[in-house]
């Protein structure tokens, strides 16, 4: 039905339907499954997200010991009421962190669009839930909207850190979340596209440099920043601010930047933060000095 964001927005606008509905119809066409089956699958995804957030907010620690407990620290900080940024943004950040801490602890998460970027979409969804009070159906629609934009990125660029850097993972996830937030808040399909574009173009060039090759440092905190980015971009789009560069062109730019990015900065743990003295020390502590020396 659609191949890019421009076509997606045009279909939704012409038919006066939300983007989430267009994505459901496309899934029905592609898979041959019924509407009920497709929505049921997304309900299952939503349940997995809820459970991951809940587990993370109760406190988890990864097997390596590199990550864990930060989501709890953030929630405690929020409760003190002395925070400087917005409460909903911090709540989104904490829930994004919670999800990725569960991933690092080998728990079950829903890849949105990848495991390394799995915190942004649920983090923002469960944060805006307290503000917008959506029905269960609207929460499921949120996931279909984010999926529609992820579908475009996956088919026109990349959602893989190994192929395009972290811009392709957390950057894509943040853009997907921003677009979905806009729809849930009552924005237009065009505003969702602007939110995606604003988010993604501010994460272009983000490298993938996992310390010790693990999806923990800096991955967990990048999900935190991705969630905050998504929230701000959604507000900007809802305020009527537009991206001067069309969404599809931003996605194409991300693809070209990923192609030009050195291999050392694409999930190989050979560059960036992974190659710092502390990064190498942590790798040696986890896997032994021989493994770190071979990098």
C-alpha cells in the first residue's frame, strides 16, 4: 500500500484515517491474517512491553554488571519533585531505561525496531499514557503507527547498527515513537511525519560503539536520550513546527550516512566509546585481557 512516508501520509489523509489503521490494513494484505489476529499479535507485544517496564522499574542488573538500577534511580528522583526537566519526559526516560536494562539482563523485550533500541517506543508510550489516558485500543494503535514508520525505514534505509550505526537503531526508534505520540495526541498524519523527521535528523551520524561488544554501554542511556528526543519532537510537531527537509529525504540521508560510516563505528566495538581506555579496561575485566588485546 505504501513504500515511503509521503505515500503513507497521502493515503491516510485522502481516506481520512489514522496512520495506525493504514498499517493494520497493510499487515492484513501482506500476511493474509484477519484484523483480529493482527491486533491480537500486537496486544501480545504490548503485554511484553508492559512486563519489561515493570520488571525494570523494580530493579535489574545485567550479568556483566555494566548496567542496571538506573531506572529505579530516576523514578526515585522524580518522586522527590526537584527535577529540572518535565516529569513526563523523565518518566519516559526511566521507562525506556527500564526496558533496556531488562534486555541487558537477558529478559524478554519487544524489539522496536531492534533489541538495542527497544526502550524508546514503550518508554514514551507508558509515559504519555498518564497524560492522555488512552484506551487499550489506542495504545495498540500507537504501536501500529510506530510500526508504519519503522516499516518505511527498514525498507528504504536500515534499522541495523551493524549496517547504519546507532542512528539506524535508536534514531529510528525515536522517530517511530515521536510519530506515534503525535497521532495519540490528536495530531495529523502530516504532523506525525514532521515529528519523525525532526527526531531523526537530530540523531543523524550517531555511531554504534558498544563497550565490550555488549548491548549495554552506551546503548541503555542512548535509549534514554532517544525517548527525550521523541517527546520534544512530538511537541514541536504538534505546535505546528515543520521539518524543512521532508521525512523521506531525512531517511535517505540516514542511509547514505550509514554507508559512509567507518566499520569501526558500526557495532564492531573497535571505535568510539568502545575504544577508550575505560572501554578497553571494562572489556578486559569481562572477557579477559586477551580478548581486549585482539581488538
